[in-house]
């Protein structure tokens, strides 16, 4: 999926979208949401007396859970179903231009700091971002659009067909990641999950509004902010030896909570 299907879908969505201010506003909003949520989780857990006793590997999970949403695996199918397939490019830009690069750099740095795994250099982190095949597909789509190149219908149809398996596979992967066996320790994660499910969509909506985004695009950005904990954070938690069972519980519980929190946030903000 990472090397074939998702790049094809990303290219098809971007190359058929109108290149305008949204192509800058969406990644900016995503970056602000991640950075503010990261700063907030540090501040909140520092202010709570009992939270200071949380072990480092568990706090590393809190930092990831509060900051990084499942913006492609769940955000993309929700946006395309609620707002239309033409808005799918918002999920692609939100994730591949901002959220995932920040996870592989800032998120990896924080995970290494609080875990007991290896420490990655800035050069290694940057290399991991650059080597993401879907990111190259986004860049190729933008270049084609800005260059005014008319893509043959055969190429667009082929990319669209190759991208069709993405959403079912993503949903299946989300199901594989749901693990409720460690929910008894979830109370320590409540502040982090509140940041992710409540503060993040408000931030996404506010930043998008300030950047002049309106209509369905603003709704799509807000949906992305409201998504539950990112499945990829489980991979980062495992790589840097954080509290993997707690990370899995955060993903599972936040995914279930999404069905209640997202409609409420969308109703309040729109």
C-alpha cells in the first residue's frame, strides 16, 4: 500500500485538484495543530501532580497520542464519504506534507527521549521523510498541475483504479491495531486523548479560518483535526521501546470515542 496504492491515490487526488491557497493552508493548519498539541500535552502533564510519576515510556505514548491523528487511515475515508472524493486531497496534504513528516522527526525525537530505543540523527529523520513514496506522488501531482501539463485520461484512470484498494486496506489495518487489553491503565491517558479529540479539531478549525479557508475545505481540515490517535504511532512506539500496549489502547479507545466526539465537534464548530 505504501509503495504502490497510496502513491497512486495521492497523485490522482492532487493532480485533479485546483492548486490554490488551500495547498498551503492545509499543511500549515496541520503543522500548527501538531505543534500546539505537543506543547499542550507537556504543559498539562507537568501541571498534574500525579502525572509527574508516569514512567518515561508511558509519557512518550501520551505525547504521540495527543499530537498525531489517524488523518489518512480514517480521515480520508470519512472526508470522501461525507464531503466527496474531490476533497480527498485535503487528507493527503494534511498527512504527507505535515503530520507524518513531523511524526518521523519531532515525534521520533520525543519518543527516543522518553523511550529506551535508538536515537535518530536529524539527517536520518529527514531521510525517512524524503523516502516516503506517497510524498513524491504529492510533489509530482503539484508539479504537473502548476506546469499546466494535461495528463492523458489513461494515466488518470489507471491511478484512480490503483488507488481504489487504499481505503479498504486502511480500514482493515485500523481494525488490526485495535487492542483493548490494556484499557485499565487508560485513566492516565485521558488528558492526552482530550487534547487529541477536543482541542485538535478546535485548533484545526481556528487556524484554517484565520488562513481564509472556508466551506467544505474547512470542514475537511476540522475532520482531520478530530481524527483519533494515529496507527503509525504504534510503529514509532515499538521502534523506540515506548509503552506499546498503552499505545494500542489509546488507538482503540480514541477510535471508538471518535463516533461521539467528531459529530459533537462538527456540530459545535459548524
